[in-house]
């Protein structure tokens, strides 16, 4: 698959690298220094480009920027019509402390409303970036950690589920995009566990059901 990375920081840089190593054609875009995109691309056999180039080349996109940068990226990205867009963004204030969207809507729904012709799926917002390379390194070993994903487009969710599996997680379908109203606060729980509680940031999770 051709994957465009819109925001090549902690999440985008790592997920793009993993997907390139998993065999996808990855274009890294949107960083403050173009040299960073080129370095990321060189290290994993991907490409660097502008946001518009990444969108043009891609079947699927990862949106991975701070909430305050969303409008800037979307303006450069165009209408995104028909593109599967995996959104890992948490709608946080500039201090990364509080959610600025909820409880009767969500960041996932808010962004989807801004580009209604894109095929939005939310995922990876409940996984600290520090866990990604380790999950990828143990890909194939069961039991795999779960990763929530949700969206309204069933076919787009299948595309995203395959990308989630490529990283090494078991995709857990958590329903429609409006699940973001509840999953985004849960993302803050994972951040609290990863960064404020003991044990380090390589946090994974698994939901189970009793027989
Ligand atoms: N980090 C996590 O563990 C984690 C986990 C779950 C969800 N999330 C969510 O995922 C999203 C991305 O988080 P992140 O930690 O990957 O953020 P990040 O490391 O700050 O990456 C954001 C990217 O945007 C680029 N950028 C910022 N301002 C820019 C500007 N003015 N012009 C061009 N590029 C600019 C950054 O450039 P530079 O590379 O030059 O800095 C970077 O490549 C956020 O919404 C966050 O809430 C993060």
C-alpha cells in the first residue's frame, strides 16, 4: 500500500518507519525541517515530500500532528476526497494537559466534519509512541496487544485494521466514529499510565472477556 504520513514526529516518524519496514511505500511529510523527512525516508527506504505530494501518492494517510496544527495540515492536504485517513490525534490544549473537545462530540468527529469526503478512521491515539517499535519487534507473538480503532466506513476500517496488524497489534473494532467521545478520554488514561505512573511508557493493553 502507498501510505502518506502527515506529521512526521514521534507517532508519524515511527509508524511510517514501521510500515516501510513492513513493505509499504511510505512518504513522510510535515516537519519543521525538510532534512528530518529526508533522514526518516533514507533510514527506512521511504520518500520525503510535501503534504500535497504525500496525499497525491497515497492510498492511505496517517494524520499525526498536534491538535493546534490540524487546520494548517488540512489546508495543505486539500479535500482528501476518497482517501482513507487514519487519525491518531488527541484534541489537546497547547500544554498537552486537557482535552479541548468533548463530551457530546470528539476530535475524531470534529476533524471528519472538516473534510467530509475523506474516509476517517481513528486509531493509535491510545498507544504511546514509545511502545510502537517494541510491539513491531515482537510482531507475530501471541497474545498480541489490542489497539482500538473506530470509524463509520467499514471498508476503510479494514484498510486500517491491516495497517494496525502490520505494526503487531490485534485491531479491536470499537464501533463508529462517535466512540471518539469516550476513547479520547481513555487515551488520556493511557497517557497517565504511561507517563505519570510507575513502569515506564511502553504501555500496551488487552481487553478480555470471561467465557
Ligand atoms: N506521542 C505519543 O505518544 C502520542 C500517542 C497517542 C496520540 N498522540 C497524538 O498524535 C499526534 C502527534 O503526536 P506526536 O507526539 O507525534 O507529535 P510530534 O512529535 O510533535 O509530531 C508532530 C509533527 O508535526 C510537525 N510540526 C509541528 N509544527 C509544525 C510546523 N509549524 N510546520 C511543519 N511541521 C510542524 C513536527 O515537526 P518536527 O518533527 O520538526 O518537530 C512533527 O513532525 C498528536 O495529536 C498527539 O496527541 C501522540
